[in-house]
C-alpha cells in the first residue's frame, strides 16, 4: 500500500470476481487442509523432548560408569536396568517439560538460536530446582548429582538438535505450517517474505498478499500473488484457511490498524505487525503497558552503554581467547613458515584501523599480499575501470586481486589470515565479536553511524561476516554494525561465533 492510498474500509465485501478455481489453482493443498498447523505437531514435539531426555540420561549413566573406572575415588554407583533407571529419575521427565512450557517454547514461534536460548534457560531452571531438592532432602545417595549435571550438559545439545530435526521434518510434510497472509505489497512485504522463507524453523507459509493499490493486483511479490484489496480480507481468510496475518504497511495509522484488528482478530490465531524499525535495538526491547491509560510504550536499550555489560563482554573475550591460544599457537607457527617460503617479507602484516572511540590501533594479520601491494593496486585500477568501480563500492576486489599471493588466497578463503588478531583481543584493542575494523580513511564515509559503531571494540568476526561478508556493500556493513551495537547480548556474540565457524567451513562470501 502506497502512502497516498486512501484508508481502507474493512468490510465483508463479496469477492464474486474471484472464483474458487482461481484460488485453488495456486494453492490446491487447501482442499486437503495439509497446509494448516496440525495439533499432532505438539505431540511430536513433546515426544521429541522426552526422547532427548531419555538419551541424555542414559548417555550420562554410561559416562558416569566410564568415569568410575578411570577415577576409582568417585563414589560407587550401582548400574540398574533401563526401566529401573527411568523409574529412579522419573522427576526429570516432569521438571524439564514443565520448565520448557514455562519458557513458552511450545506455544511461541522463535528462530532456532532464540529458541535454543530459551531451552537453555528452561533446562537451567529445571536443574537448579532439582539440585535444590536433592540438597534439601539429602538425597545425594539416591540421586547422584554428577549424573544430573551430565544429563543437563548433554540435554543442552540434544534438545535443540531434536527440535530442529522434528520441526524440519514436520514442515516438509505440512504438519508444522501456519498459513499466513501479508497485508501490503511494498518493499517491506518483499523483505518480510524473504525473511520468512529463510527461516522455515518458524513454520510460516505465506500464501499471498493483499494491497489496495489496484495496479499490484495479480502481480507476484517474491513468488507470492497479490490476490486483491484489503477490503476483501475476511473472505480470503476463510477461503484460504489463514491462521496468521502479517501487517507490513508502515504507513498505516492507529485507526487503520484498529480496523484490521476489529475485522479479523476473531478469525485468526495471531496478527503480527511489522514496523519499519530496522535501525532500532529491538532484539532486547521491552513493552511497558499502562493499563489505566490503555497505552503501551517500547523500551529500547543500548546494552553496550552499560559498564557491567562491557565487563561481561571483555571477560567473555579473555576467557575464550586464553582457552583457544594453546591450540592456535602451533597452527600460527606453521602458517608463518608457509608465508615466508611463498613470498619475501615478514609473515605478520600490521595495519592501522579505527579502534574504540576512534583511537588508531595496529591490528595483526597474516600477510596475504605482496610487499608493494599499494603500487600494484593503483596500476591495476588505472588500467581496469570496471575494477575501479568495484573498489569504490565494496572497498575490495572480489576476483583476480593482483596483490594477493598464492598462500594468501588460501588464507583468505579460510579466514586464517585473521588468527593473529587474537593478540589484539588479549591486549584489549579488539573483541572476538564486534563491528568491522574500519580504515581511518573510511571514517568520513561512516557519517551518522560513526559515534555509535566506535563506542565498542571492533571484532575479529561480526554480524557482517555471517551475513554475506564480502558480498555486502559498505553501507550494508555500516547498518549491520549499528544493528549489532544496539542489539548486543552475550548470547548474540555466542551465536555469531558459532555461525562464523559454519561460514568459514562453507567459505561463504570469502575471496
């Protein structure tokens, strides 16, 4: 819907111009109701959680028995049959599902990593309660705390994994699908559809769009048809079995939104409003309701402004870096030798970048270019206008960079050239995860984003690295860095580190 479009009147208008045949042509599954969310989904999910707990328990029992052979000083534990073990630990299969339900992982639709965070919270809550009961009732002999701890540790991995497999399978066979209709057919709607299709874990299936701009009717937005106008919403919800409505029209007024709610709220399970808040820190936002005034406001925090959060982030960086250092030092020694053999010059390249608060820092990288790389680049750009344009947009050359050595190409593809930056982390100049380290000459181009991005340490990895990396434009990287700073959490850093490993192994966006 365009900004100049008149406010819609949400009435139950007749849609005689659209026959059943036209609708079913695009979505024949409606005849069999296979595209709707089935109640069996919840049963499969609960059974999957219980099965994961059983596997975690028996894995912990086996590991406890194995540790008893290695460490004879451990208290003796009598191995029992499978059924006896289940009876002995029956409370485990009550505490964990109730904690999962308390964290609302059964009735909420969350992306995989967000749901994993909620699962870990639920497991932590359940096992804290279990430990407390064991201690208060003095049941250590009946309930070995080591087994409880091992079960907790293995459940952290098995529960999210089983849920991923179950949801993926159920989505493919249409037992975990919630039909969604998008209101609006502009850029916001297109971005929404792309995002939903990248997150099948959410279980949404967009079946079409509605928009009051008549010239869009019959068009396809990201492969989904614009069926008609917003005035026909009630009929389309009934005909297509819609369970979720996404409102992707930022220009809607509160009155127009109220009309939508009044018209369709009783017909669907949920209505999702998609505001144009891209540059706001919404990941950790909270809503505050004022009941008497019938108002609510959204509380947005800048988490990295908190000294405590800065301390936690620094502690996380040091802990992980010191843990990895003994394993990385031998690898860095081998790579240094390979670089020296491949081309003349020192193996470590020191480059000036912008650090926290705009201070100039020297970051370390393995040298991937020839020593006279600047001269080589200028000559190459003068002879190749296409490459010069590419350099202006991306500040990089995607292919055939004449400055890069043979071993340098390998280091860049695997991101191993950034390993020495772990010393920058230990010195307090960089973080494991953070905004991209910007060049001093790029500072004027950062514009209004500069003060926000430079309030934290640059990172070895970051949101830009796991979201397209070198395929992104300079402006895209700036916006992602702003989003990271505003939405920072320790869990976000952990998620980005895990995704970085996957990106490096797949060599996505590297060259």
